[in-house]
């Protein structure tokens, strides 16, 4: 199975559970992750708003570690594409342009309304939510996704069951697979 090139929007990098599941899936070779400097900075700004300067510093440090782990992941949008692309939210054009610059097959985001599927398909990119992607990957590689979930949840200091944590992270399909025993984190 060839890993699809998957551009990660800032909104899927900020939540630690979602980021962890996606990056551990990437480490298992299930996706080839991509991002841009601006996406990493948006993640750091979200961490600053929620957790203060220490949160922003941690996000930037993790972004640097991700760049080191996946040296081909960082892509800057083509300036011409920035001028030519049109999306419902003009602030998201940089995401699509960077995804295209990286040759992404997928654009992983929670903001699917801002990335019309038909328009993106015409450009060779498929928008998909992280839950749908991880659910699809679980169907192809359940052991790898079980391991990804386990590793993503390991750093959390939570006594909640994995199913509940995944559901709160807006990964309900993945949570259901755990609940039914199809995945065993």
C-alpha cells in the first residue's frame, strides 16, 4: 500500500489526540504528512491563546521536531496559486496552495465547509476529516491504527477510557471502533 500524501491543516495539529493519531499513522507509513510554515505558526498561535507562551513554545518545538522527522513535509504555497485560487474563506487559500505545492492527495481538516470537495477534486486534492481518514486507515491497517491510538493517548494524564477521549477529540468513528473492540488501544 502506497501512503497518500496528506496535508495537515492547523486545526488537526492543535488537538494533541488528533495530531498524535495522525502522526503515529504517518510514522507507521500509512500517510505521508505535509504542512506549511504558516500552518505550523497558526498551530502555535492557537496554543498561545489556549495555554499561553509555554503552549506556543511547545507547539513550535514540536513543529521543529516534526520537520526533522519528516524533512520533506514542509511546503510553501506557490505565490501564483495564492492569487488564482478561490475558497469560501479567503484565509484558507494558503492551506490549499501549500497542499498543492506538496503534491497532496488529501487535505485533512475539520473545516470541510471551507474546502469544497468538488472544487478540490478538480485540483487533484480530496478534503477529508481526520476521523474519516483514520476510520478508513483502520479498515486497511487495524493493528497500525490501534498502535497509533495507544501512542497518541500514552502522554495524556487521563483516567478516562480511550473511547471517551477519542470521542471528546471529535473522533467518533474511531471511538466506536474502540468501543466495539475492532481496535484495541
